């Protein structure tokens, strides 16, 4: 079975850090782009970061550049989103998702993990 298991969310004060992990099973991990999305209450879902997603290999939206980093451990089939210097506006449910590098549509989604940053 294909599964993406996201974890690592929690409550943290502004300026703190959290580390989200996404464990993948059921597909060829290195053939896929792994991305993190987030959705805050009353807002649309937005893509935050991705790995294995183009010439630069990683990408972050402007609002998290310099604060978030993304990496992967292919042996453990795990993608990691390290979030530092967290801000209240980072509060959201974070989802990991996977799409084959040759496709544009995300095929697989994790269940989401809540990140709450108190100011």
C-alpha cells in the first residue's frame, strides 16, 4: 500500500524550531518529488518546500527562505522539513505529498500534522 506518514508537528513559541518528517512506503521514493504544503484556517493550501523538484533539487517559497530547509534520507524513505525561527504566520496544518518527477499532479498525500506557533 502507498502511504505517506507525516509527523513532528506541535506547539512552539515564536523563534523556536520544529522538525517534520514524512515517511513514504509503496512507491519508488527517489523517482518522486516530495513536497510540503500547509493550510492555515480560512486560507488556501499553499506549497511551502519541495525536494527532488527541479534543477536546484530543492525549493522554498519566499516567506520561509532562510528559515526552513528540506532534506531526505533515501535509505529510510524519509523527507524532513526543518523549520527554524518560526513565526506565528507559520501556524497551519502541514501535509507532505508526492508526485512522480515526470508528472505535474500530486498522487499521494499524507494525513497532515498541526504546527502552532505562539507569539
